[in-house]
């Protein structure tokens, strides 16, 4: 799910704990480092901001969403590809 509010897009990422996996996030065909099965918002934020293209476009902030969810807000204005 994504939404554009005040020009900054948000995307809600939901992680499943069954089966136990070590997820990676796909960013434009490149993968993040392996994350915890249900990563913390700071783990997701750090993994995404490690990409130069994301950091150069204003980076992201991540906050806790619902159960097993992380809400990512992009610093860049406008629509961005889904993670």
C-alpha cells in the first residue's frame, strides 16, 4: 500500500513470521542486506538509506505500523516505485 501525503510517499511493509525467513527488500533491482525475520523500523530505515540513490533523494524514515508492519516515508516528493 502506498499513499502520497504532503508530497512524500509512504509505503507500508508487512513481514510474515511463518515460515521464518530472512527477508531482503528489492530496491530498483538491488537487494538490501538480509534483515531480521520481523525487522525493526530502524533496521529497515538503515538498510534503505544505505542505497546512495535513496539517500541522495532525501532518504527515508521508518516507523512502526500495525502488527509486523513498518511504515516507510520517503524524503523525495512524488511517487516512487514500490519496495
